[in-house]
């Protein structure tokens, strides 16, 4: 259950980043507006790296919580 919740949260984060392409706001919007449209590759790379880091942290927290609460062991 917890692992599924972690996957759902990271999926929602990915969808919100993709919504930035159509002016949805958030980190995806910053990456598109300042990084891609203005040809500032450093800003685009930082925002993409930040998104990857946030997703990895959320996945790791979810996996550890699932492992701690696993009653099969």
C-alpha cells in the first residue's frame, strides 16, 4: 500500500511537471519558459535535475516506509 502511494505521488509530480508545458506552473513551467524558450540550458538542466532528485527522494522514502511496515518478515 505504501509503495503504491509512493509511486502515485511521483507519478503526480511527473504529471504536474508536464503540465508546465501548457502553462500549468511549477518546475516544468520554469524549465520550459526560462530554459528551453530562452535557450538558458543551465536553468533547464538545474530544474530537470531538481525534479529527478525530488522523485528519487520520494521514491526512497516510500520504499523505506514500506520496508519498515512490512509484516511478512
